[in-house]
């Protein structure tokens, strides 16, 4: 069973890479609340129980220069298989085993054609909107501290 393809005929198209990113960056309490509202109760088994580990985070000088090692970050990962056969992965920052497992379940369900639209519209899109709002607020806060330097030319 091919599991990396998203359903083709839906109104809102979000790639697997995008929904995994959204799930990884979203607050667990919001994921859990939206998940509970969906009322889905799939059966699954753990392929890989949630594990906590470290990854090296890299940065780039000026955003596009040479890469350098910035430091290590704690991550938790999990892998599940639904009883329907679809497998899902969850990688999250921090030490939340519950979040990694729930993200893996959501990933697997999003690969299920008959559940895709409902989960995207009622879970992924609201999470994406929240992340965008947070980004805008941070950007506004940073803009408030911006200092514009200019040079005055004298004698003209």
C-alpha cells in the first residue's frame, strides 16, 4: 500500500510535508482540542514507541551563507500503523511523547482518502491559521523595536 500520496480530489490541498510541519510546530493543547472535536477514534499500533533524542540544529550566516552547527535540540518521534494499514510519523520539538504519538496518528489518518478533507479542514487549517497569527504578532513586536539609521548630508 503506497502511503506517501495524498488524496487527489479534495477542495483544500495540503502536502504531507506541510501538514507534518504544521503538526510539529503547533501547541499540543490546541492539537488535542481540535482532535477531540473531530471525534475520530481510530485503532492503531505502535511501530516505533515514542522516543526522545537530540538533533543538531544548523544555521546559516545571513540566512544563505555557509551552514554552521548552532547547537542541539531535543525532539520526540513516534511511528504508528492504523488498523486500516496506513502508517504515520510524528516528530515534535521537546519531550512530549503524547504529542509525537498523536501527530503520527493524525499523519496516518490524513493519508486515508475518506478522512483527508475533514481532518484538513477541521484540524490542519485551524492550526496553520494559528501559526500564521503567531508569526504576524512576533513580526509586529519585532517591528516595534526596529531602529532606522540614516545619514543627513549637510551643505547641499
